[in-house]
């Protein structure tokens, strides 16, 4: 008897297990139907898509035992999909109905005025107040979802609402609580100290409803509480000795450049040296977590990504990072259909699943996404056929789990004579670049190969195939410390409805406030300046607060 965890068979549920271990609570996984009878409390840390979750629960014979467990009155804590399955239905699936415990449907966010999925740190405002307790200031929790339960008008449904969150001009239910049921739309296991505190409180019975409850009616604010995210990125590869190190390229060249000079001439000869080593992945990740990074990104750029399921060093890094760092973790590099050295084929979904089970929350797809979009445009038309890695992973885990990394470079043209296919995307330079004009060309293989595809076309194609977020790099700005390419960010952001992460070029805290103030991107990422501590994450957060930007500081 005791605490049990339900894994429906997909997504990152390991992070919740890591949270419980961190808090010192013992637990057992539900492995068979009989385990439901042994549980005195149950957590369903669901991650992914509603239809996939219901299908797995149904085919494994776990859905009805779950329904019976909740009806028994024993404590139930549902997270994300674990919350949505207790509602009546979801617009994400025509095939399956929810358990109907909470008398509300799950609907899709309106993307007319905001990016969907809703990704990032937002506030959860408690509306159920116990006895005479004073309302606490709302805390920031991590959300990543495209579907939600809208705030109800029905009085019976309102009895379930424990907390609400505002995104754009929509108010949705971010937590429910009634009798033995407590659920959150956000991920406490990825919400830092605030999330750990919430999980611990539930386990210790602090969220029981034995006290008298008063209800506070929520209302829309002039602005929602979604913060701008600061992401620390680590390019990870093996050095010449085979050790994993965090490195950083100069226009994607990660080798040190040693300089020697002749005694008799002024000629300098640049010799390719060792892989640039800026620190151990786990040590840097821990530093960024302690410094308040909103997310961490690990990009596997070494050769063994060709066989990711045999890539034990990188999987071990992910497991170790997820066990100690309770913020979202994105993994990139080698997320594609591959063949092991022994000839065993591995699908992109299988590769992604290995990283999710190790503790990753999102996977980033690069060159493979370019090829998929080219096929979409050249062969399929407006819709994919379900064959790309983007589509297959999004179907299994939800589009919020799929990031597409874009590596464009400027292709300069004469704006007065150019009449090519990218004429409508031409950017004219200003200031020191007055008189120049260019469009942004997509590349593959870390910028080593240009493609006849623009960054805008790639972004729109990735969105159409099911990507939930774009990581927008700039080969021209990488390593320059000259600031983000604002023209590129504005151009791509205006062409899609999914969140965009600006990357490449940051050299100061002010560059972050600039990209957030002058574009509508949702997040910004940096690497080298954080690794070398030329700029600290706290410096960036302080500058953002000073600039009046929504910033997570708790």
C-alpha cells in the first residue's frame, strides 16, 4: 500500500519520479490492474496528446480501473494530460471521451491573437480560499499545452476550479480540486522550487478540502502573466579524448584556432586545435538552474548522434540533468530515422521516446525538418502524409514536444533587379547596412549546405507539419555578440502562429531586452556568453525587470 504513479506509456514521466525522489517520498509504478487496489494515493503525470493517452490507457486495460480508483475516494493527482482525461471530452480527439469526472470539455486555445501552444511560465491564481487564509501572491508555473478547459459559466462546474490562468484574452482552468481529486494543467515537476513545494504539500495532505471554502471570482487583467523565457543552451560533443564537453562555435566551427608566428615575418598561421571546452555539461546545467534559467537546451553536435540509441553518454547526461534540475529540458541532435551499426532500423519516434524516458521534455529537429518541408512543398502540397518525424512525434507526444531548429544565413541580392521567388521576403538594411538587401536562406548540416528554401518557408512548413515551437538561429550573427538579428526574428515571427525562440548573437543583457521589446518572440537563447560568464542569467533577468518585461524571478 502507498503512493503509486501511472505511466500510460509515452512522454516524460521520469521527471515526476525524480521530483518525488528529491522530496524523499517513496512510490511504486502501476504495472498491472491489481496495483490500483494497492494504491492509497495515485499520481498520473501525463505528458503528450489526449488521444494517444486515452488509446494507451484503453488498450492496456487501465482506463476503467483508473475510473474506479477515482470513484473510490482515494487521493488522485493528475498533471497535464492526467488532468485533461478527467474532463468530459477534448477537442484534440474525436475518437475518445474523457472520464467525465469534471463537467467541462477541453478546448483548443484561440490562436487569432496569440501563439499556440501556450509554452512558458505563467501565474496560477488560486480562487478557492480556505477559512480566513489570505490570498497568496500568484506563483509562476511551467505550462506547455495547446488545449485547455475554459473558465466555466456553470455554477456546478465552478465548484471544481481551484486556480485560473490568463493567456492573452482567455481565462482557463489551471487547477481543479474537489473531494479526492486535485489536478494541475501546469507541470509542477518542471516548475522549480514552487512546483516542488506544491507536490510536497499534496503528498502531506495540505491540499485537502476538509476546511470551509470561499470562492473568489477571477477576472481578466489588462495583460496576462506569461513571462518572457531566458534559455541557456549547451552544445555538447565529444572532444578528441572522447569526453563530453560543452563547446561553442565561431560560425559553427568548434575548434580552437592556435596562432603561431615566424621570427622573421609577420605572417600568422592559424592551426586547427582542440575542440573548444567551456565546461562539463552537468556542471554548467546546474549553474544555470541555480541562476534562474527558465529552460535548458542540450544540443548533441557530435558524430555519435548518428546512432542515438547507442549514444549512452548523451542519454546519461539527460538522465542526470533531469534528476537534479527541475525546469524544462530540450534535447536536439540525431532526432530522426536512423540505422544502428548492427543494421537495426530505429524510427525518429523511438529515438525521441528514449530521450523523453530519460527526462527530456522537448526534442529539437534540424536538418531532417528541412528535408520534410521540402517534400511537403514539392510533393504533398499544404498537408503532410504523416510520414515525417515532426508529424509522427507530434501525434504520439503532442506538438508541444516538437521544436524545429532553423539555421538560416543571409543571401544578398540587388533589390532593384532581383525578381526571384523570395522577392516578398527581401529585407533592406539600415544604418551601417544601408544599401544592402537580402533574404534568409535555409541550410542543413550545421550551415554547411544551403537549400533553395527560405527561413519563412521552412517555418511555415514546420508549423503545418505539427511543430509546436521554432528555435530561430542566425549563422551570420552566431558568435558575434552583436545582438539578435531583429529583422529575421520579426520576419519569421510574423509568418507563423507558434512560439519562436530567438537565438544567435547575444552579447549583453540589453540584447535580450531589445529582442523582447522590439519583436514579439516568446523566448531568447544564449550560449557562449553564459558559459564564459561574460553575461550572467541574473544580469539578464535584472535588465528585463527594469525594462518592465514579464519575468520569472521566484
